[in-house]
C-alpha cells in the first residue's frame, strides 16, 4: 500500500555552493588570505588591471586564479608579468563556482596574503555564486556604455567596489560618468567607486591601497 | 545562462532527498523562484525537462511560484515591493535598500510516494 505525502523542505537550490563557499571562507580566514572576486563583462580589462595592480604588491604574496571558458592565455599573461597565476578552464560553464575554487586551493603557496579571482567574463551568472571571497569588485569599462547598472543590477547589488575602467577613452565616447556614479550610489549607498585606466595606470595605486587596508581591517587581531 | 547548471543542482537535491526520505518516487517538486534570482523561470523549466529524461525523475512534475522581491528601506526600515532599479522607498523616498526576499531560488516542497 503506497502512501502519497507532501513535505515542506525549503532548501536553497544553491545549497551546495553556499556550503562550499562557507568552508572556503573559513579556510582562507585561518590562513589569513584575503580573497577578492572580480566580475565584469568580457573585455572590460580585468587581466590588464591585475597585471598593473601586481606592481603595487609583493609578488610572492599574491596568487591569482583566472576563470575562462577556454585557453590558458590570461594566466599566462599574468605569469609573464612575474605574477603567480593558475588558469581554471571551465569548458563552457559561464561562471566560476565554489567547487572549482576548492579544487585549486592546494596550489596556493604557503605565504599568500591575497588571492585574486578573475571570474569568467559575464555580468549575469557570476553574481549568483559566492566563492568564499571577502571583497567583490565589479568592473565596467567606458566603451560598454553608461547603462550597465540598470541593465545588470544584480551584479552591482552584490558588489562592494565598482571600477570604471578605460577612463582614458572618455574624450572619444558618449559616456556620462557622473550619471553612472549617481546611479551606483542609488543602487548601493556605501559602494566604493574608483575611476581607473588599467592601460595607463591611472588610480591603480589607490585601488591597491584600498585592498591592502581592507585586508588589515578584516584580519586585525 | 546558467539555468542548466541550476537544474542540475535541483536533480542532485532530488536524489539526496529521495534517499533520505526513502521514497519510492518524487511525484512533484515546487520551487519558490525569486524574480531577482538572476535566472529565467521558463529557461529553467526547459532545462529541467531535458535533464530529467536521463534520470529517475522522468515523471517528476515541476511547479514554479514566482516570488516578488521585498526590499527593506535602509532609512525608515519599512518593507516594500520593487520592480525597477534603483529601489525607491515609497514611504520616505530614499534610494537603495536591502533585498530580504526574492533574490534566490528555494525548493519549497516535495510530493513523494512512499513504499
């Protein structure tokens, strides 16, 4: 005699990712590794930004994980600049998940203080996946247009920092930077905004200082 | 476009639940699907229909409830529904606010057949 019953369970669909992300955060906290997750559209300038940013850190204290659908190119670019980097090839997956980070943590050298995760270029899906990070940076670049915030609100809602990259191109573009800043503040009052040029190096030092202070703040004993 | 990945997560959770509850079959699964979850319900449904064919959940029916976002104003603390960005509190006209509901997907209930 079979019985049919209804059971209320209330399980988040991303339960497994949330559990692994929490586990990762505990691991990072124990090792005092400050983790930064960088999310942007493809081509916004994440790799160029990281190449430039590296020059303001002691290279042996930084490890960079790069997610791409195919190729090792970005990790190779960072290694050519003297950085310590490993490529996660997702093979079609449009975002990084906590499990992919977990599989790579054995590669992180002993003395690492900063782990940068360069997510797959996509402003939609990566926003939903916690990777155990302490700081989430959302990057947008001026050629993409000044309407990214209302179009991709979830990414900006989950971010702590917005980098507006390629400001060196502003004279050639119809990009209302003031409007973007105002919209960002309306979406999230306490969001930190930096206007940078990764290529020319404008304001990269300020971003580096901000990240260093955030780490100090987070791990103050 | 990570609906396939999410549908796969659902199938994994169904497997886990079936074992845990010693069920013979899962007849129905009900989801609370937040409007701000970053995924599209109709694409999710399509993905689930395709993926389930290869599993023991071929006959599992999917029901999706769309959950309207609820925002808590950071200034006056009142809760309101918002459908557009940036969130604007209708009570004190402050921008911003914290999402307290409607940005996630939850598996709400199962209808199971026991032995």
